[in-house]
């Protein structure tokens, strides 16, 4: 198991790369969900305006 985590001596490069990729994916997820909520709220507002007008 230690051999796996050592990554053939390249662990100092591999694990930070994995961490950076994970941070990027989480950031993309947060931005996407935030944008989706804003767009859904805008859509509902426009739907209400259309029904009222």
C-alpha cells in the first residue's frame, strides 16, 4: 500500500495535482449550482411577468 501512495517516487507531484484537480472540480460545481439558481429564479420571474401581463 505504501508503494501505491509513493507513486514510484513521484508522489510529491501526483498528489498535489489530484488535490488541485479536486479543488477545480468543486469550484466548477459551486459556480454551476449558483448560476443555475440565479437562472431558475430569473425564469420564474419572467414566467410570472408574462402571466400577469
